[in-house]
C-alpha cells in the first residue's frame, strides 16, 4: 500500500473516531470505494487503526485508568467507575459478538460486500437521527457514578451495535448516556473510556478468526500498520482534546446526515 494512503487512513481514524460520524464507516468506504480493497480487508485495517485511538484514550485518561485498575484504591467513585467499565464491557460482548460475526461473514461474501457502501450510508442516517433526538433532550445533571447498573449495561449493549460500519461508536454511546440524563462531559468521558476494552476485545477476536482460517494477521505490510497505529494515536490524542473543547458548538448530527447521504450517492453512482 502506498505510504500516502497509510497517512490518510491514520488521519481519518484519528479525527473521526471522536466525531459521531463513524470512523470505521468512512475508513471502509475509502478502502473499498476508492482503493478497491475487499470489505473484509478494509475491516481488518479499521480494527488495527482503532488500536491507535485506544492508545490515545489510555494516554489522556492514564491517571483515572490507573485508579480503576489499582485494587488498593477503595474510593466509592472509583468503585462505581469500575462497575461501569465492567458492565458496559459485558453489554458490548452480548451485542457486539453477534454483530461482529455477522459483519465478518458479510465481508467474506462478494455478493453482499458490494452493498457495504449502502449499509454504511443507511447506518450513518440512523446515527444522525439518534443524535438529532438526543440533542433535543433536556436532561442533565447525573454523573456516570450515579446511574444504575442496568443503565451501565445498556450503554454497553448500544456500543456493541457500533461494530456495524456506519454506526458511530461515539455517537451511539454518547447519545445513549445523554438519554440516561448523564451530563455531556461525563457522557464523553464514559464513551471514550468504555471504548478501550471493546476495541481490544474486538481486535483479539478478529485475530483469532483470521488465524482460524489460516489468513495473515497483517492486511498490509507490518511496518505500515505500526506506522499507521502510531500516527493515529498522535493525531487522535490532539483531535480528542479539540473535540472536547468544541463539542458544544457544533451539530454533529448534521455532519452525520450529510456523510450518510453522500455515501448513498457514491453507492448509486458506482452502480450507474
């Protein structure tokens, strides 16, 4: 793969991961529609890139994550966050594994793979609808530590559906937490932190499936993947900081709607 494509992929993932517009959907669209890769190859690369943004989250919230992982810390706030991470991960597994296996199977089917751009476009429109609705909700005041364990699990159930390209992980999880009356600040923090175990779990599952079918775990040259992950981590870190600062000023639902319509148009032009 040409090196400029690697940098474009890192740029897309590093910036779009924090925006409710599905970084995976845009990466898959770029690789399948413009570069000509198969959907399963594109999904494999997208999962590698997610490691970069997960690394950015770990660096930003390193102090909090250290507290959550340190069993010696017994503070009530920390314990509640541990429950949130655990239960949201359990919820993600419940919905995420079936969605992952479905997408994995569709990616291997050439006849279905041709419709991936359409699936992504429709999924982006669904995400836009969720964001428009969440924006109208006049609910605020709760922190993550104050919501029930049932709602913590529900946030994970929502995250599992983001395996489907086009369903924005940050969009669906932040919208879900906003519906649960969580403040925007804690919704963003919760969405970022709950992504780490989900991304690592999805990556491990993908590697297992690739090895089971005798494939190559490196969809492109290993050093290109490593470079892409590192560049994604750097871009992702600064993009996350910027997103937190401007999140209240922009209507990301409109961006998501426009991208969804453009993706469907590209799909139609491809067939025409």
